[in-house]
């Protein structure tokens, strides 16, 4: 299994708005080959820290999605003002992992 | 759902050993009330970075486990030399999250 983690920092006052946006996401990713699941995690010590965690069968499935039109569409749907609030804090960081034990 | 992430840094030469140790873990946690699952993630860009990710029904289940004898026993089982290799790099960091969307 392969995991992608996008670490966002958002103005704490807009954290609820970001979470709401995730809840009404287009779910375009869900039908992609190799997609396992996606969760959004918010730190309970620092509400400014929000992680978007998606799991894939393998690295190839993930990279195929990242190059897809659906990925571009998903990003395009994010509200412009919200996008600015995220970017002002810190650039989005993407980290990837192999699941090596469970 | 509630997530606990322990971020370890280990000498890359000992990364495989750490993963092997996780694979033969005692699994004492698995029977605790509220335990969902546990995975070990290794960065594919930096094998020194290993995350231990455990998911729980809620925060209370997690804190009850952290105070339990089973948690102490699990930590006690870690090989002394391996423990040193982890600690030399950086102190273990524990971060916790609420799952806010999926």
C-alpha cells in the first residue's frame, strides 16, 4: 500500500471552512484504479494543521491519478479565497510513504 | 475517529531492522477497546523517516491505551540497541489528529 500526505496550514479561523470544503468534495478520486481511501486529519493541538491523507494500492496508481484530468478538476473546484488562505500560511507539502508493516 | 502518529528517525542502515521489529510486534494493542488499526509508513524519499500510525474510535480509547500496562510491555519489548539507534537520531515525536472528513 502507498500513502500520500498533503500537509496544509490554514488560518485557524478558516479551518472549519476548509473541513467543510473537504466534506463536499467532488469525490472524483474515488473511482480511480488503485484508490483505497481518503481521510482529512486535523491536529487536536493545532487546528491550523490539516493533513489530507490518501491511500493507494501502489505508487503507480497514485502517480497515474496525479497526472489525470480528474486531479486538475478537483483542485480547480477549491474556492479561490480559501486557496489564498491556505497558501498565505505555507506552501502545501506533499509527502509519500510505503506501508511497510501492519 | 482519532489518529496518533509517532514520527521516528532511524539510521537508514537500521531502517529494515526497525520495520522487521514492527512486523513481529506483540500485537497487544489489537485487543484494546476502540482500537481500529495500526500501520507503519516509511518515506520513499527518505528511508530514515518512519511513521507509526494508529487509529482509534476516539481520543478516550487512545489515552486509555497509553496509560495501560500493555503499552508499557510493548515498549519494553523493543531491542535495546535498536532503541538507541532511534533515539540517537531524534526524540520520538507524537502527533495526534481528529479525522474530520472522509
